C-alpha cells in the first residue's frame, strides 16, 4: 500500500464555533501504525474498513473524506463520536505539510585534496 503524504486541514469558518478553527494533521503513516484493535474500533465507528476509507478518499467520496477528517481529529485527541462529526468538508482548506527543518539531504562534503608526496 502506498501511503499519501501528510496533509493538514482547517474547517470552514462556519464550522469554527462547533469544531474549532485550528489546523489538524491527517497522516496515513500514523494511522496504519495503530494497533489492530484500535483500527477495528475506528472501522466500527466510521462504518467502513480503513482500506476502503483510504481508497475512497483518494477518489473524493464524501463518506471517506468525512471519515478521514474525523480519524485525524480522533488521533489529535478529539473524543467526539463520528455520528456527531458533520462539518462543511467541501469548504475546508487542505494543504501539504511544510517539510520539517533539517529534512533536506545535507550538502556533499568538499573533496579532500590528494595527499602530497614529499
């Protein structure tokens, strides 16, 4: 399975009173590293398998987008039940996460001059 890079989203201002106005990270790598029983709990809550959610979200299905945003919030500590999660998803802002500082490959060290023979 090829995982999508981490993204973050911020809900539409009409949702801020209910859900808050900050950014939330959606990270598939963090999701697939959850223990099996926690994944099973999430699947029961969202009514679909994790694999189905991943595939459907890539195709833009609203049920999967709703599930992935709820999962991201759950992983961030939100305890709201999925049945109460109903934001204006098509109006949310999404963006790629900025690369962490120091994540780039370091420059090549300068080559040493050949030892001189005396």
